[in-house]
């Protein structure tokens, strides 16, 4: 069976999804999985977040050294989790290093990603970052 996805934006889509579910065969040994979840962040949000992290990486230092866009991304996601009371967990890694077990931006809801972008914006503005506004705000 091919994977099927529905975006519940209208009554017609709801009816189509119900019709599809009703058409599925029931198999006790190999059941199908129906999952309902909020839509994750969109591609525009992802592109904007990465561009903002690059702007910060190009203009700021952290504890006296330059960081890559990827390193700033880790810092922002971790700090945002703390600021929004989601928290984080530091664990010993496989080689004895310390690892921040954090949420994934790819799994964030549209609303959560919008909050992260607002957090990066506030941090950047308060630290003198001039963002290259190549993307509008996507929330």
C-alpha cells in the first residue's frame, strides 16, 4: 500500500480521508497505521531559520570565537527550548563527551518553528545582527 497523507483544510478533505480509511483492508497480523498530528514546519520556515543562523554566524562570535551556522542552530534550538520551558537534557555521549538531547527542528510544528524564528530574531536584534531579509516571516 502506498503512503497517503491528507491536510485537513476543508470538509471535502476530511470526507476524502474518511473514505480512504474506510477503504483500507483490516489485517490483524499486519495492521495499517493511521496517525493524526500537527503539520510540521514548512520549507519556507526552514529556509528562513537556516538563513538567519548563517547571518548570526557571519556577524557574531560566541565566547570569543566564530561558530558555524550549524553550531548556532544547535545553540538556538537548545536556548529556545529552555526559554519556552520545554527544557533539555545533557547526557554523557558514547565516547564520554557531553551531548544535549534536544528537539529536532524538522519535527517542530509550524507554530513552534515560528516561535523559534521569533527567538532568533530577538536574539539577533539585541546583539546587533543585521538580517539579510531574503525571506519574509512565515508563521
